[in-house]
C-alpha cells in the first residue's frame, strides 16, 4: 500500500494477537509493519510487511518503526528504556512506557493500584522464604516480571514449598510478590479500550475459566453477575485506564469473591484472550478498537451482538495426529454458525493454537457447540461423536 494512503502502525511481536489485528487493519485500509521473532511465526504468515528481529535490540526496533506513525504491541516485554528512546525519535508509543510498566512488573502494578485505592488481594514483596512465611501461608508467590499463562506462579503452603520460587527469581534477577489466597467464586475480566483523546469503550464483563494458569473458555456476559458488581468492574477498568494513561485495549482480570466483591488480579495492556469473543460476538472487536485507539480514531460500539457468546480455546493435544485444518469438515458441517480462528501454529501439548466462538440465544447450546468444536479440533473426540 502507498504510504500516503494511511498512517502505518508498527506491531512488535509476531504472535496470534498481532495476527488478529491484521484482519480489521486490512478492512480499514491501515498498513501494519511487523517485527517478528522468527520467520513463519503466526503474524508473519499474514502481515506481508515484516522483518525478523529482536525486540530487546534498540536498533531492530528503530529499523522497524522508521516512518511509522505509531508503535503498539503483541506482548508487554519490550524494555522500557527502548520505548522511551522511540518516543524521543518522535514515534507515538501506545501504550506508552509509563503505562506499560504496570503490565510488565507486578510489583509496580500493585503499588500503583494501592495508591489509587483499587481493591486488590493483600500483597507484599518478599525477599526469602522466611518473609513469605511471615506474610502468611498458604499464599501465592509470583515473579514480578516475565510470568504468563501460569508460569512464574506458585501456590505454597509451607516454607519448603517456597524454595523453587526464590530459586527461579534469583536466576532471573527478579523480585517475588506474595499475595493472599483469595476465596473466590470465579474469575472475571473487564475489557476496555481508551484513546489519547480520552474516549473509552467498555465491553460487557465476562467470566473466564482458567485451568493450570491457562484460559480455557470465556462466557460473555458473565452469567448471573450482579448488575451493580458488573458496573463496578467496568468502572475499575475505566479508572485504571485513565489514571495510568493506557492507550489501546486494557484487560483487567478480577476475582469475584464468595462474599460479593471484586478484586483486581492482573492487568494486560493489549488485546487479551478474554476478549477474543468480541471478534464475532460484539459490534466492534477488541482488535479493531485497539487499532482505532492507538490512531486516536473514534472508537466503535462494544455492544454484544447476541445474548450469549462463548469462546473456547483450542489447546495443543498429544491426541491429534492430523492437521488442525482437517477439523473443518466435521466442525463446520455440524455447526454452520460456528466461527473458527486458527493461529497457524504447530501443535504442541498445552499450546494455544486457535479458538472457536459460538453465539446465540441459549447459553447451554453455545457452551455445547463451542466445547465440542474445540475438542474436535484438538483431537479429543472420537469419530463416533455427533
């Protein structure tokens, strides 16, 4: 595309989130330029203008962002010093480094949310097992940086069980955050998009099921969620986005406690797994609104298109011996309304390789359709399944 037709957005990171930005970008005529970590990664398969490079190398970042209006991210791991350097070069970094550090460092995040009075689990930085014991066991230990999908997280009930966490932290040179074990009913996610002009769009609050630290499925909206609590969760997300000056999509993962409160668990400043349902279940998807936000375009409506949407992740399985593509004939014939999103990734046990969305008027029907399709693609159903 000629560069004068629209501003180019540089995207750092070649995972499925960058891949799924490509579809709305193409529809809107917005060129993307990708810094991929290797040839053939998920986003590099669909974003033609890409180069392979190292996101920790400032020279690579400068090369990929040269001539771009904005840089945004598939992940939150680019060093803050490099992002400040890009800003000095005149590139709009969105979200900016002062905001992004709260998603990069859980200790920084907890301190900031504490100052804002946002409800969070009781927490403290601890330097050794003795301090973890003094904090109170059982508890959750987390590395402040580098953890995701359950990595860098330990549920500990004794001083001896703390050893692995501090060994990992020592090797990686990161701190350990201790958090109380929350007695929660379920996990929720409040997703918002915010533009530099201050416009905010908030999607319905969803319920997510996490197993072994990995999101398995999402129900939009969260069933049987008290209306007041839903509004509170959205207000918390909008306040965090405004106070921390987040530009783009912000996902606020929350615990709904058994005594009827919400507590902030994690933050992500990018499109998020709990927002994949918006591709087919919302008027404007998280990916389109993220692009709109970083370009400071008016945001699209976040309203749900159907009473219920269910997203189920397709996880890599040892059972599958065929190609993921071979799941299409059965899944699509059985359910013509099903929406399937595959990431172009090789199958590996536990790896997110795609997801399916099912929407409609009946929640139980949507759950059955989405779960069946995801299991079929992963090879977890026999040929006799209907």
